[in-house]
């Protein structure tokens, strides 16, 4: 399929379009009136579908960038501790009992985003203690920060009562449950800015994958490009995690599948990843809604169930 990229991209777009159109109608109840059914569709199902598409596209795109920066198919948007920082912020608000709204954003979401920003800052400034800025230093610093913040989350859960501990655990599973379009409007600017920057740097991404020496010889500011991509993608992931919790493995699975389908040229890989990521998360969320209906499973559970075996397969295939 790589030999005919336009056809492959068209097929990905077509499948994604079918998923987008069909998913809101799955699980509709025939026991409610037409008026209630219309309200459910317009105020819950459609916003949730759009939210899932934006979240999936954002996570997949950031995963693609991380894999290009680190030249490692196992890299994910959560590698640098952004998710654990946001999770720590959310866990603290639940544990301390803070309840407030800031600029229309509830306290848990706001604290999660602040936690993500703190994590980004820690990773960046700690990595700068080394004389040269490298992806290896960035990656190792991120892993260390992620483990440290995760241990603090466990400590907070242990100290919490049963109700707060369950709320923290439920948030850590990741969920796309929204009503209306408020969360979509909050997330959309971060994802749009991330897409614009990555499209602008698509040539640089191709050269970074080929190696730093080649990129430097072609006039690419390697360090500056990596820093810009690092901050933009981290902010995007931080916004996603703040609004819906950590939804793992989307950023690892989708870019790798798209590379198998359409190749490594980021001019084609970027739109394919956006479409595939959005459609993939909508599909996962539909499964999460239907599998034990009328109850639902957090979508992060579904993506993790799929991502675990995929990670093992990728690990074996990559021979790392």
C-alpha cells in the first residue's frame, strides 16, 4: 500500500468518515421518545464523538512526533512524564478537597494542566544540567520524573479515603464522557496549534528521522526544532490528559500502523495519523460504551487492553 500513498490516504479517510458517521447511532435506545433520543444524540453522542476524534488525533500526532524525535517506535506522548504530572495535579485536588472554577474550567482539570506544565518544566530544566541537549537525556529525565510522580500518586491514594481513592482511580482510567461542547472548545486550540507546527516542520521531521548529521548538513536547527516540538506536543498532551485523563497507547499504536500503511514521509504520514488516530479512538470509545451497556467501561481500559499485546509484538519485532 505504500507504493500508492494517495489511494491509501483516501481509504484511511473513507474508513474514518464511516466510523464518524455511524458511531453516534450505535447503542441508541428504542424505548425512549423521539424527542429524548434527539437530545441524547445532539447533546451527548455527537459532542462525545467529536471529542474522541480530536483527542485521538492529538495523541496520535504527538506520538508520531515523539517517535520521530527519539527515532524509536516505542516512544509515546507520555514518555516525558506529562501524563503523570497531570495525574498528580488531579489527584491532589481530589485529596485536598479543592472545588473551584477558573475561567470556566473546573478545579480538577485546571490542576491537571498545571501539573502537566510543571512536569514539562522539570524535564526540560533537569535535562539542561547536561552540557549538551540530547534526546537521550530528555528521555531518561522524563522517565525518572514519570516514576517519581507516579509514586506520589500512589502515596496520595493510600492516604485517601475510599471515596476519594476511587475518584482518583476512575480519573486515571481515562474517559471521554462529556455533555455539550465546552470541553471540545477548550481542547481544540491546543490541538490546532500542534497540528500547524508539526505540518510546518514536516520536512525537518523527515531529516531528524534520517539522523542529526544529515539534518545539520541540510541547514536544520536540530536543537531548536526539537525544543519547539517538545513544548508544543507536551502542551497538547497536557491539555488532553487534563480534560479526559490519561488514555494510553494511542500515541504508540496509531503512528506505527500508519507507517506500515503509508510509509515514513511525514508529508503523508501526518494526515494519515490524524485521521487514523481520530477514527481509532472513536471506535474504542464505541466499544467501551457498548460492551457492558447500559453501563460503560472507561475508554483508557480498552486502549490499554489493545495496546499491551501490540507493545509486546512491537518489542519483539523491533528486536530492542
